[in-house]
């Protein structure tokens, strides 16, 4: 016997306060996610001995890949936690992980400790991407849900932009990582201003009786397609994004690269922000599949132009970065709507977390191998372009996906 789904009883004041907490936590997650990419060259220059500059690429690869493994673990484990213990504690625990371990990074005295703290920060960021999406999807009224979920996907680009600002104005990486105080403050506010999802509470008896029900045969095909589509974008984009500041650094010859790296992050973030913001309207106009096909084809095309046709850093290079980010942001907004609604409430967070994060295993491997294979592949530009072929895998997978078909259970 199915439990009746309650009508949405929330006041507008509560919905906006809930959305604000989810939005801000995503922004702070975006800052924490990308701050190390911006500061990585100077962080490792400080932490590695002057006699071992050849270790920088390998240490960078380990730090970046461990962060992504952390995101994968957080998305899976905190998604499962959110299905079992509730949406509110899932969001809160994610925020605490982001704040505590970002803050502690400022005091790290070795690159190995930085790598461990980045893994734990990644756990929180992976969790917040899943738990806030699910909470908003279940609490927000149907009429405007697609639009607000699309706008929610802009939190990471806004965080990237903010990380670029921090890098631009603050040269000391330790000072920059003190931003971890902000998520801790937000976590305390969430205790008083967040309520549990009414939809989750209505399904509580089923939550307690299910285990890994998202592997049910009726859901497996959607689970596989969701993993491939979302994962292929992650693999290519994180390989690009994690190494973009380092690639920019190789093209800068008349400065220390601080401002160029910060500007590249801000423009990358601006493109993603605009793409995520318009994603709801674009998907409504074109349909889910056509909109996603456009995103994946465009990201591949811009990657070719950026990494193969730019021997030096120009204004066109920055515009191409923004182009990649625009279509990436649009894809994330569309997938934030599409994937959670494929699955019933009792396994929605676990299944969404699985789709959002299982690809991070391969993403972390890609980020790691870019750093290790850059010499073999003839430089960062060639390495990054080769890894961008994964976007074509996503493009083909979309052809086999179905249009959105809500499972409102």
C-alpha cells in the first residue's frame, strides 16, 4: 500500500529561506571545490622542497584526484545517509564537512596533509550537490521546480567565480582557505531554519524497509544511462577544470600568472553561471534530449578550439573558456531536473547520488593521468584535448536516453 503524498504545506517564507541555505551551501561548496586549483602552483612551491620541482606535477595529480574521489564518496555515502536519516541531516553533515576541512587546509604543513584534507572536503561537496538538489526537488511546488533547480545548478559556477576573486585579490593561499569559517556559520543557521522534507517523512516506513532498492530491475536502465551521461561530462570537465590554471600558467611569460589564473576562473564561472541560469527555459523549449545533445557537442567543439588553436593566451582564449563553461552549466541545470525525477522518493537520494558520483571514479583517474602523462602527450593542451573526447561518449549515450518521465512516488 502506497503512502499518500502530502500536498505542499510550506509557506513562501520557509521555501525561500530553505532555498537560500541550499543555494549558499552550494556556493561555498563551489569555492571549496575550486580554490585549490587556483592556488595549487604556489601551494606546492611552498610545500615541496626546492630540490624537487619535478614532483609538482605528480603531487598536483594526487591532490586533484583524491579530491574527486572524496566527492564520489560523499555523493554516494551522504546520498544513502539522506535516504535513511533524512534530507535535513544530510544537508547539515555535508556543510560541516566542507567547512571544517576547508578551514584546516589553511594550516597544513605538508602536501600529503593537503591531499588528505582535500579528500575530506570533497566528501562534503559531493554530498551537498546531492542533498540540496533532492531537498529542493521534494519541497518546491511543481509549477516552478524546473526553473529553481536550474538556478540551483549555478551555485558551483558562482563558487568558482568567488574562488577566482579570492585568488585575484589574496595571494597567500593559507589566508584564502580561511573561507572555511563561512560554511560552519551556515551549518549552525541550517539547524534552526531547515525542516525535514514532507515527502521524505511520508515515505519513512518504506525507507526503513528498503536497502539497495535503486538496483531494482525496473530502475537499472535509467541508472546506467544516468551514470554514463552525467559521468562523461564530469570526466571531461574536471580533467579540464582541474588543470586549466596550470595550463594558463604555461602560456604566461611576463608575470607570475596570479591574475591570469584568477581571471580564467572567474570567466569560466561566469559562463557556467549563465548556462545554468537559462537551462530551465532552454530545456523547456528544445526538450531534454535535444538540449543535452547541444551541450555535449558544443563543449567538445570549444575544447578543440581552446586547447588546439591557442599557442598563446588571448582574449579569445578567455571567451572560449567561458563557452565551455556555459554549455557545461546548462547541462548541469538540465541534469539536476532530469535525473532525480527518474527515481521514486524512497531511493531518490541514493540513486541520484549514484548517478552524480559513480563517474567520479573515472574522473579522478582522468585528472590523475593528465598530470602524469602531460610530458608523454606533448603538453597540457594536447592532454586536455585528448581527454575531451569523453564528451562524444556522453553525446552518443543521450541518443539512447528517454525524455523526462516523472516518477512521482
